């Protein structure tokens, strides 16, 4: 409850005085960050449009009509049509469902794998930390997109495999962030008190350490959603993700390449959808970082 409903504001500690702490509702802190507001409004709009796709679109994203192929934007087809006469507006709206859900699922899978690894590595230390850290270093030796490209090339081209590949490539980021946060929290008084009271390792990790690293994980997860959407779309653009005739933004851009000179709307609208989604997520992530990280907030105020 705490991290999503309120955030703890730590005031500068005066000499010889106790540190003053006050809790401020999270929505109030968000309203103090214009970039977070813009990102939240923009992302909410995109999500609502994707959810209302069957209502907002008068056409099916898969229905072909060669009589209106490559038609420029008109009243009946506001975003124009593709080489098969399919409505671009419908495909962009329904494609938003796939792209947004793929980004969220990628981050969820990466979190479910990366967060426990980071907590275990930092808490137990020793050879456990050494093994996990070396595994993460091996993954980090390859650029994230190249690693995802290799994985999906081995598994085969499909949207599901592309999501799995991007998720695997995102695990090291969560593991390193959580490991660093747990290392800084492991020597705090509340952890030592829990150990003195006889709490087991699992209880200390789940009930005491995890709640105190939610902030960095939330910020990273928000930022990684945009990266996941972009990477998944890139794999689809290369033919390794969503396959035709699936309405997915990256696949739409790939199919529009032969017609880019004569039909500008084929690339402008799905490309704009990707750009706006990534921009919205990044703005929201920057706002969360400012709210949940006291050091960044202090620097911004100065």
C-alpha cells in the first residue's frame, strides 16, 4: 500500500536534531512534476484508445478491400489504407493492445526473475553472490538488443518468442538495481533487529528488504516498459516478432517499407504511436524517479 499511496519525504537533518519524516500522498507529489503529469495523461490516453479500439474503429484490422488499397486519409479512413485495403486507424488502435501488453508482460517477466536473483545475491553474499553476479556479467557483455536478436533467432520468429527474448535481455538490469539496493539496506537497524528476533531468511527478504527496494524497482520498471515496446517493435520490423497479418506497430512499419515514397501515412501513424508511447512512459518514469529518490529531488531543487 505505502509506495503507491504515499511517499516518504526526508528533510535535511539538523545538527543534533532528530530527522523529521512526513508522508505525502503520491498523487500530490505527481502534481508537482509537470513531466510526470504529461506522461501520465498521454499514456492514459493511449491505453484508453487501445481498450476502446472496437468502438472507435468502424473497420476490422484484418478485413481486406482491394478497391480502396493505398488510399490516402479520408473521412471513411482517417489514417488511410494499406496495400491490401485494410484500415490503418483500426490496425493502429488494435496494434496498441499488442504493443502495450507485450511491453508490460516483458517487464513483468523480467521483474519476476531479476528481483529475486538480486535479493538472494545481496542477502547471502559469498559464493551465491559471486555466481549470480558472474552470470549477470555474461549477459551484460552483449548489447540488450543483440542478445534479444540471438534468442529470438534461435527460438523462431513470433511475437511470443520476441517478448521472451526481450524479457531475458532485461533481467540483468533488475538484478543489478535490486542487488545494489539490498546491499545498502542489509546493514540497517531494522534488518539487524529482525535477525536478533529470530526471523528466518525468507521472512527478512520478503517482509523487510523487498518493501524497501520497491522505489528503484518501480522507476526501472516504468522506464523499461518503453524500452520493451521499442525493442519488440524493432524485432517485428526485422521479421522476427509479430507475423503478418497481425496488427502490430513494428510489423506495420516493416510492411510499409516498399511504399514509403508513395504512401506516407503507412509509416507516419504507426511510427507516431511508438514514439508517443515511449515518450509517455519515459516522462512518467522520470517523474517517479524524482518523487521516490530524495537525492535527485534535492539536486533538482538546488
